[in-house]
């Protein structure tokens, strides 16, 4: 009497409009769009922490969440097309990174050229309470948290520095939160 449901979407894009990351260079700005929670990744660790180690119930009310654990864990994954597609019409977006399984450490390097690194300040966006509690409850090292979860940032955009302010203003006019996470620096793709 259990169901496991998964869905996906396939699309098509003109080759000339592909965002490959090949134009990313040192000095570009890294912008982040917030997530709504755990999204769809890291649930093996969530289950281990919440249900195996802590023996919690989905009905348990968590004051930091303002809802039950089950309600928090079932928060729908945020989808980003309505935010990102208009940006593509108005600005140069050099790279887009969906922060999914593998978190920051595995997803961001996939888009970087071999001579670039991403330098991110993890203190510039508000961390969602779910991630703070999972780290606390499971005593999970912070590096592992950023390797497993989106940590409150579901989509990253890499943009030219001269367009970053205009992009943030464009998003603010549409009531979309956006955080300047850091910059691209010279490096070796880490």
C-alpha cells in the first residue's frame, strides 16, 4: 500500500541558445535563487536522521518550522522556469546550475571552465530552518550538508559582473528573492 511517484520533463533547445558555461570567466558574479526546502534530494540522509536516529514522527510539530515534520518534508520542490526564462530574454546568462543531488560541491563545477573556480560566501542568504535542524539533529559536518542538500539555494546563475545589479533589480521588481553568492575566480574547476 505504498507508492513511489517520480516525474520528469524533456525539452528541446536550439543549439545556438545552449547555455554551456564556456563563456564563464573570472570576475563573473554568482547569483542564487532560493529553494523552498529539501526539494527532492538528500532524503536518504533525512530519513536516517529523522526516523532511524531520532525516531521522530511525521506528525511531530517543530516550532522552528511552524508546522509538522511531515508537512516540512512534503513542501513541494520549487520550479524555476517562470523566473529564469524571462532573464534569458533580457540578460546574458553564462551559466545555470540547478542545485540537486550532490549539492554545491558536485553541481557547480559541472558548468565551470577548467581555469575557473566558484568562490561562494555561505553567509549571504538565510539558511532555512530545515537545514539547521538536520545538521543539529544528525551532527552532520557542514561540508557534508553542502554536498548533500541545496542549503536554501535551488538555482544558481552565473552572469557578467556588469549585469548583476540589473538582474537583481529585474527580479526584485517581480518580487523574486535573489542573493549575490560570490564570484568566479581563476582556478582549477573546484
